[in-house]
């Protein structure tokens, strides 16, 4: 093989090829014409192919960049959604933590309500009673009995709907929220169509203690059609529990409550310090609020023949307890209804006002209870419209509002 290759390169065939090439060159030279151009080789075609490869790579790069941009947008959107879900979860956990703190206070002494009333001046109701004496007029005789009164000569608290109740006091109910009335409270005069010899009006529960509506009905004049209609209406009103909604609870003492259960160090911390890292704020840095109402019977004022603490004993007999607190926790969420806020405290970072606390509570109630079917009222403890913490949504002026509202809890 090597010998033949050497022969082909240097032998007669190679000599012949060289001779023919020289002859052709001589003919073109003799004729005055240039020799023909050499046929394009692979080397001469290489720049054009490189240019084609560079153009394709640029288009491919643009496509890759577009795909990367789309993926980055999807990733960023996903990160934003995950971050929002994390904020929702964090806010819900903080509300649950505050609820746990409220439930724990007073557990060691078995009376939560007293701990709140004692720990926060002006909280509402009567914290302590002391036993004294009272003279009752029974028939034509005066009888001295032992009866409880607010300690230290303090005035008796007032209950809804007594006109003496102040507007800035919390809602205080004379009966447990959502439970039927079991004892009478005040004197009410109703007009009846009496027969001959009977009075046209009767004072409802004015001088005598009635344990039920039935007992009261037996003392009325003889029945007539008009009386029966009036009594049916009156009995329905009597048996119905007090009608209140969650929106009526009072949030203005949130700072004191947060401090009392140890969530905030001081009242000033709660009112001034915003930020998502604070336990008394939601995950967007806005304050959480605690709203509450009370159940505690008022002074008995049915007549001189009954002790002033009669309602306290009647409540124990009827419900086995005579005081409790209803509370709920709320967050306005990431967006605020500016029309609700009387100041720009939440925007500018100024100290919170009671108006700001009320506005936060109102927004949470409006967003989470937009319809009667979704409203927590006196029927909620038997047929709750929701359980736990509700995340409500409402569109307002083009904004998607989201607020949090816990179902109310009762502590005794």
C-alpha cells in the first residue's frame, strides 16, 4: 500500500498531470486571457455559513429571553401569592393567639369577668359587691334583709336599654346574649280592653315578682279577644332574647386589653408602634382590635318589696351564672375604607385614636357581615353563620377589601 501510494505521487501518472496543467496555463497566457478562477472550495464557503449560524442564534436568544421573562413573571406572581397567603395565615394565627390570651386571663380564679373589670378602670359593669342590709316593705310591715350592693358605695351599672346607660359605655346586657329572658326587669304599663269593673291599664310587674309570663298572665282581667291578641304579642316579645349584632361590641379599649393579656408591653406601645413584626398588628402592620360586650344583671327596681340584688339571684337560678364577657378580634386587612377613618393616623403613623379603633372594627364588620344571613346576631350561638376566623371580601370603589373577624367567644 505504501509503495503504490509513493508511485502515484511521484511516478508517471503524476508527471502526466503536471504536464497537462502546464499546457493549459500556457494556452491562456498565449491568448492574453486570464486563467479561469478556481472553483469555490469549502474554505471560501465558510464565512457565509457562519453568518447564517449567527443570525439563527440571535433569534433563538430572543426566544429564550422571552421564555425566561415569562417564567420570571410567573415565579414572581407565585411568590407574591405565596407571600399573601403567608400574611393571611400569620394574621389568623395572631388573632387566635390573642383569643387564647383572653380565655386564659382569670382562669386560675375561675372568674374571667372579674379579672377584666378589676384590671381595666371603666371596663363596665360592677366588679365587686359587698353585703349590707336593706329594709323591704312587705304588705304593711317593714322587714330588714341582707342584700348585696356595689362595693364602696359605687353606683349600680345600667343595662341596655335603660336610658341612664351612657353612649361611651360598652353594651351591657341584662340577660345572656341569645338566651330567652327568664326574669322581669322593669315596670311597663300596657293598655288592655278590660270588662266592666276592670281597670283599662295594668302595670306589668310593678309591685309583684313574677317568675314567668304565664304567672303574670293569670293576674290580668278576664280574657277578651282584644286582650288575647295583646297578650300573644306581648308574650312573643317577652320570650325573645335581646336582639344585638356583633357590630355593637365596643373596640375602644383595645389598647388596655392588649396590655392586660400581655400582648403589648404598654398602652402607648399599642397606640404608637406599627409594623408587621408586632404581635398586636396584623401582617400588614395595621392594628388588631378587640371588641367586647358584657352580661350582668342590673339593680332590681321592681318595687319596695324586693331586694336590690334580686336579679343577681334570679340569673343564677335561671342560667347558673350572672356575669360574662363576649369578645371578638378583628383586622381591617391590607386595604382601608378611607371614608370610615376620621383621621389619617393609620396612614401617617400617628398615635391611634378611639375613632381609628372604631373604624377598624366597623370595616371588619361591614366586610365580613355584608348580608343578614352572614351577620352574627342573637341566634349565632345556636346557628353560627361562621366558625373560627372569617376572611371576608368586599368590593368598594374599585378596591378589593379583605378583612378578618373572629366569631365571638363568651367567658364567664
